């Protein structure tokens, strides 16, 4: 791991990857809005990340090299999953226009937040490299 790729930066970059993937999946859902039998998809990342963080804070410790290592939050990858929980229309399609548009807006906000966090981290490194001079 390089000096600029710590755990937090890796999580931010994976969050950006997840937001990009979510944008593609949502666009695909919208493109297939009127395709009979199409099942919408979604990207699972934030829940997996929260679960990995909670496991990281567990009281269990690795006391022997043959013990299974704990999963770190950096090991979490965004995954595409089919949504089978929503109701279907008569033609078998379960894509809802309003829901997809809301997902696009919230995903854009999430992407902007990740970008802002990454820029802040790089600004801090720039400040350190320049020895406190701006």
C-alpha cells in the first residue's frame, strides 16, 4: 500500500466505483423501462461496507497465523443484484420510473460527496508536501 492509498482513501475510491456502477445500472433499468419481463437491478455496496466495518470492530482477535483473517472494509466490492422484492406489472417488468429517477439523484449526491472527500484528502497531502505553505 502506498502512502497515498490508505484504508480511508481506498474506501472512498471504492465508493466512487460503486456510484459509477450504480449510475450504469440505473441507466440500464431506465433503458428497459418498457421491456416485457425485464427485472431491475441494483448495486449493493454501502450495506456490505457497514457490515465489514462492524465485523472489524468485533472483540475477536487473530491470535494465530492459521486463523482466518478478518475481512477489512477495503476488501468489499460493489455487486450488482437483481431486485425481486418489488411488484411487477402485468408484462413482468418491475422498473418504476420515479424510483429510478430518485436513485439517480441520490446517487449523484453520493458521488459528489465521495469526490469532495477525496479532494479534501488530496488537499491535506498537498498542504503537508508544501510544508504548510499554500
